[in-house]
C-alpha cells in the first residue's frame, strides 16, 4: 500500500496505525487519544489491524482487486439472468411457432370450407332456377323432374310415392 502513511508525520512503515472518525490515519506516536492532531476535532481512534470488521477493512484493500472480485460476481449474476431470459424467449418462440402452425392449418381449413360453401351456393342457386322454371319430362299432369345430377334419384322416388298412393 504505497498510499498508506501517517497524516501528521507521513511515516509509512514500522509502527502501529489507527484511523480517526474524521478520516485521518495516524501512527502510534502521533495519535491515540484526545483530539485529532491534524484537524483538531474530537474523535475516536480505530486501530488498523486484522481484527477490524469487513466494512472497515475494505478501505485498505487494493481497489483493482476489489473491483475485479465484484466484477466477477456481477458477471456471474449477469450470465445467470441472461440464461433465464433466454429460456423465456425460447419458450415464447416455441409457443409462437406452434400457434402459427395452428393458425396456418385453420386458414387452410377455412379456405376449403369457403370453397365448399361457394360450391353449395352455386348448386343451390341452380336448383332454385330449376324450381322456378321446371321442364316437364313426364306425362302431362305429372310433377316436373329436376335435371340436376344430385336429383337423379328423385324421379324414381316420385314414382314409388305415386305407387303407394294407388
């Protein structure tokens, strides 16, 4: 610690040091009790030793080593949170793919149903036209027989009904 020295005599080694609550470092020869010899304020002295609490020791540690230690921890936290966020993104991406596939299938089915509906509408319109202007095919007085392919069995059905009523 090349920055470490007594704030009064500027001694750097060979003695015990204490720090005051006013922020001055003093060797045992320059301080220890009474007012601070640097600024004159009434203060308390904390001996600088390995018995200090961690929150006090931190002021005497190498700032680069301290920063690297915290950076390593911050990196771990960031990596963990990024991995968790990626899992969530992957989940939503998979759900989106599945929903998109279902939507595409529903659109295809809707297209098929629309084409089927249109075909039935055309057929229905054709049947209506045939009903409005029927062409008699049977004997006079007999009901008209539709010519639509779906109605091919209608004529035999009509004959069967006629036979039942006799």
